[in-house]
C-alpha cells in the first residue's frame, strides 16, 4: 500500500494480487460452490465479508470461512437486494422500450452507479443503502480516482482469468472482485 502524506493509504496492485494467496488454503473455499444453492449463498456472504474488510482497510489475507454465518449473511443480502434489482430491471426495460439507444444508460450505470451502490449496500447491510444515491457523488467528485480503481479491478480480473489455466485463478478472481472499488469506497465515501 502506498502512503501519501496524511491521506489514507491506497491499495496498490501488488498487494491486491497477493491478497488471495496470503492465506492460500482460503482459496479452497471456492469448493462450497459444489453444494447446490446453500454453497452459493455461503460464498455470497463470504464475498460480502471480503468487501467489508477491504472497505475497512484490511488487505492482509482472506478471512476465515464460517459456513453458517456466511450462509445467513448471503441469503439475507440476496433477499434485501431484490427490491432494488426488480426496480432496476423495470427501469432498464422501460428505457429500452422508449428507445433502444437508452441501453447505454445500463452500461453507464453498470460502470459508475451500481458498483458504488452495491459496495455501500455490502457495508451497511440495509435495503436503504442501495437507495442512498448521494454516495454516487463520491464517484463523480473523484472521477479520475474512481476510473483508475475500476481499471485496476478489470486488470486484476483479466490476470486471474488467465490464471484459470492453473485453477488458482478461479477462487482468486472470485474473492478479489471489486476490491479496488471497495478501497475507493473506504477512502472517498466514508
């Protein structure tokens, strides 16, 4: 991590890349995906815990996987996200009916609005957090920093995608999704 005067330390690419390997046996948690439905919810909860950790500046290693608490968290986060997801789908559907070119709004939202809203949601764990549109101001007030975090997230995903050949890229990519954006949230939103 880089230190910048009195500002908050920023997550660097090397730290992000090494993160899933600092506790390598944690990569085996991806095998929970083999447990139908319950494993998916448990991994979803684990992903929320990882994002919460990064939002607090915890970059050291993957957290310990606690199946029951991750399952509960993942299931309830899924349920809490449904009103927002339903509203968003209806909104995009209506825009597409009005004019197919308005699908660009979906691309724009997918890059600049949804990630920060979902990171806010993962940190606060409330339905209301998905509707706190004021957090979007942090993106546009720090647009260059946000774009750099987004590009780093994409680059890290590409590297782990290439590493799928040796299988470690699968869990590494799954467990590091949006960590640069969570770091942006920590530094610019809170």
